């Protein structure tokens, strides 16, 4: 098979071989080949022609050997020459061959390679003859000098040599005889010469390779012989076996081996006569049960146990008695009792196992009967859950189709309400700008504005005054007193705007009412959905609880509830409470019956709080952000009452809830936006305000009362929004910035006192009772109001000092009312000062 890679050229170092070394190597190679092929060496010819032919063949073979063992002819002249250091053995062999060569030259006889091989063979043959001769002498020495012994020794030696020649292993008798002879020789004190065959190391050779770890430099190390001589190896093996038998160094080990061999034969004989049991399984059980009772039986060694030996044969036989007198009736009785006890123990174990199996069998039969009895109920249970699974899957698919439409309807309705609220807010802001221009601009400017904008302004003024007239007539018809201009929200709409809003709202509601017309009642009515899940709960309560259906129902019923909440407008006057809605009544008693008490661990009681937190609060947050008007007292009161009710009745509406926090944050943001965009206080000199019925005075007092109304709307969130946030909005942002400024610009009269009383009435009582017990001062934000009240009392007292007694008494009553206002806001230090100054007691 052709290879896909090219073999790289290898650069082998060439060994320099001397003439004697090359001759020696050639001779050893020829001897090895001749021995392997069992060929006889060729006869030596003394003719000159033959010598020439031999020399020619020798030179050709030497050249071929050099070519075969060297790659120098392939590599070129640039290769390195590596010379191996010869060992001592190689030098001795080379020296001996050199001497023989000199002798041959002196005798005028050329030494051929074949001759050298014959000489080597003869030398090794002589050595072998000498060793055999020594062996014969040793055997004779072992048997003594008698003729009979010599004959027996010759016979033994002849038998041993014939066995070695045939390649057989000596038997035990021969080995024993040789061992006895050796022992006798030891007692005589003669030394035994070991039989060792000298090894001709000159015949070994190896290929010299380019190796970094080549150990050829070690002079005492022998070369590795890669030639294979089967006959020599066989003879060497036979010699080793004989030497091992003759020169056994450890007699104790040999004796132990022989004892083990004898014991093994005895054990085989013993186990052969043991009777076999009738049933193997019984004896297996007997063996397993009485494996610990080893005092009666002895186990057969594993080396002598047959592969198919029964369990009974693995038991130990009766213990051997060295003295038959030791066997007594008591000992036999004791062993029989022990045997009986062990048998009883086995019986008890089998009895227990039998009883256990009998019990298991009875339990299994009972379980089978029970399963047969439950098969019908399990089949019904399986069918129910399959139907429930299909119903839930169809319901989810239906809602996935309807939810986008519900989202669109909610968005349309939200945009419609937001547009109306923005329109009312812009109209109010435009009215404020128009009145400000009317009472602050000159006549020249009015002439310039006599254009199209002037006509639009006149139309707005006419509409504004018409709305005010309608509200005045309504108050008169209802006999409402204590009303001031600016306290109304001015959120009336034209009939055309109301009709347009109603038409668009009805269109949205019509689409919402027809949304589930293409769906069967089981998937379109919230009551049907509730009925299906209640059926599951009442039938298989454990699986209903394990599936946490009570936690999943709020999300599943979300689309139905949102669709019904499209009609819910908590900021309007005629809005229906959500607790009276159809969906609320459907969920309030979900999963409960009249004859069953409601458990606090039942997840169904958490459905309504979850619906309020997940659906109502987000919807209310959206309305607060874009629809709620903080200047409207009615909207603010409805919104605050609703939030307070949710906080009180539903545990999910609390301060740490994300949706509740979002709602309160939206309310604060909306109030701050109103404070920045909708509050305006005009600045007029007092002479302009002297005429209470003048336009600037009416506008000034209207805006002042609007700020006081807004202050009350802000403070109505007390208990819902944090106190610090409320004080920042109401006191710092509105009272001290706008209202106190308007009080200082107004006259000291009953109207000013009425404004102060209204302002103080809006403050929460908790501000002045909690944490104020150890001080006579009020909160820092009300210090400006206290100073104004003190200035008001002082100015009233000075103005009535020269007046009539009735006027002075009236002024004194006003001063007492002012002191009461100071007491109400916990400004006790200012109240005591006034009582001491004007000589009256604090009540």
C-alpha cells in the first residue's frame, strides 16, 4: 500500500571495522547461519585457486556487508564517522584470532573464515566434553569408590543424561536420589563444582545505532545477541532444570512444597468420600445459614475444590481427634445440640421469611382490589381534568384575542376624558389671563386689540359670566350661604361639548358590549368562568390548592373586570361604587359555601384584594395623572374618600405596595403642577381695592378665595400623603407664598377675619397635638400667619380706640376670636401675650 508521505533520509553513522573485527563478525555470522540451518561447514581446500576464490568471495561479502550495514553510499561524503570503543572481551577474542593467524602464517597455511568457524566449534565442543566429564566424576564421587556404587552411579547418570537428551523433566525419584547423593557429599565435606556452560561472547553482535543513550562504551557490558539458536536454548533449559534440582539452595522450601503436595492429595481423597446431598438448593441454604458455625466442619481449600462442587462439600469435616479417648458422649451431645440450635435458627429465619411473604401477598391482593375499586373514580377524575385542561386552554386563547381590543377601548376612553379635562383647564387659565388684562391694561391697548382676538375674548367673557350666573341661581335655589366668589371650580360645559363627549363615549361602550357576542357564554361571562373553577375546587380541593388557582384567577379574570370598569368614573358625581358592580359581587364569595366557614389559608379570599391592587389602583393612577383637577373640591373629595376606603378595607393597598406608591406619587406630582400653573394672585394697591364692588377688587378677592380653597384641597390628603410633603406643598408653597401676601394687601375687616378662620379650619388637628405637648410654639411654617394675626388685632384695636362703645366691643370680640385662632394652631406664646396686652382671659 503506497504511503502518502515521503520517508526522510536517515543519516546513520558508520562504524569503522578493522580487518580482524570484520573477519570475526563474518565468522560469527556464518556459524550462526550454519547452526540454524543444521548445515555442515564446507571442507577446507588447500589449493591456491580455492584460496583465491575464498578471498574473492570474502572481499565481495565484506563489501556487501558494508553496503548493507551502512548508508554512507546514499548520504554522500558529508556524513560523520562514528567509532565504537571495543570492550575487553572483544579485544581478547581479537588477540586470540590474531595469534592463530600468525601461527597459520608461520606454517604457510592461510586461515580461512570457515577454518576459524571450525576452530571455534571445536573449542566449544571440547569445553562441553570437559563439563560432561566433570559431571561423571561428580556422580561417582557422590556414590563412593565401590564397584556397586559406581555401577549404580553410572546407571543413574546414564538415565539422567538420556532424559536430558530427550528433553524430559526428571521425576521425583530421580530428583530425590540426586538430592540424597548431594546431602551425603556435604556430610563428607567435599565441595561440589557447579555445572556451567561457558558462553562464547565473541559470537554476540549488535547493530550500532546513532543513540544518545548508547551504552557500548561500557567495557564490562556484554553485547546483545539477536541470533536465535533453538537447540542451544533447549539444552540450556534442560541444564537449568537439572541444576535447580541438584543445587536446590533451600531444602526447607522444597520440604514445604512436598508437604503441601501430600496434604493436597489427602484432602482430595477426603472430599471424594463425602456423600452428596439430594437437593443442592437445601444445602446452599444450609451453607449460607451456618457459615459462622465452623467448629464442626472444615472448608476445603479453594485450590482443591472442584468447579462443580456442591455447597455441602464446602463445609469442613469433623475436627480430627489426635486421641480417640477425647471423643465422649458429652462432646457428641454438645455438638448435636449446637447443630440442632443452628437448624432451629435456620427454621426461624425461614418461618419469618414465609410470614413476610404471606403478609406481602395479602397486601398485594388487597391493593389490587383497592385499585380495581378506584379505577372508576380515577377514570372520572382523569376525564374531568382533561376537560378542564381543554376549557382553560380555550379560555386563554379567547382572551388573547380580546385583550388587545379591550386595551384599545381603554385608551380611547382615557383620551376622551383627558381631552375634556385639558379643555376645561385651558379655559380656566384663559379666563384668568383675560381678567388680568382687563384690569391692568390701558385704553390704548384695548383699541389695538379691537380685532378678531377681541371678538373671541368677548365671547369668552360672555360665556364666563353666563356660567357664573347659572351657578349663582343654583345656590340661591338651594339656599346655600357662606359662599364666596372663587370657591367654585367653573367646570361647567357647553351643551354641544357635552353632546359630543356623550356620543363618543356611547360608541366606545357599544363596542365593549358587543365584544363577546361571537363567544359562547362559558367564555364570555365572568359568572360562567367562576362556576367552572368552583366546580374544580369543590370536587378536587387538593389539586385545586396544589395548582395555586386562587393566585392565578386575578390575572385570568383581568380582561372581564377591565371591560366592566370602562363605565367606572370615580371623579364624576353620579359614579357607581365599584363594590356595587357585577364583577365585585361575582368574586366576593368565590369558592365559599353557606355551610362552610371561610379559612384564612384559602387563596380565594385574596382574589378581591389582588384585583384592587392589580386593576383598580393602576386605573385610578392614570385618572389622577391626567383627569383629576386639584382645584375642583368635589373631584378631590371623591378621590380622597375612595383612596381612604381602599386603604382601610383592602390589605394590599398599603405604603410598601408599588402600585399604591405610584398612585400617591402621581397625586403629589399633579398637586405640584397645579401650584405652579394654575395659582395666580394679582398685585393691586390698597386704594384700588377700597371699592369692594370694583372689577380689580372682585378679581383680587376671587383669586384669594381660590388659593384658600386649593389649600383645603391639598390638606385633605392628610393621613394619605406624608406630613412633610403636605407641609411643603400647602404651607411653604401656597400659604406663605400667596395667601399671606393677599391678606396683607386687603383691608382689616370681617372678610379678612373670615379668611383667617377658613385657613385655620383647614389645618389637621394632629399637627398640633402630636409631639407639641412640651412647647408653647406652633410649627415654624405658621409663624407668618401668627404675626399677621397679631398685626390684625393691633390694627383693629387702634382703629376703634376713639370709636363708639359698640364698635369697641365688637373689635374686642374680634381680638378674642383671633386669640382663639392662635390657640387652635398651638401658638400659645402669642395668645398669652395678646391676653395680657388686651386684658382678657383665654378660654
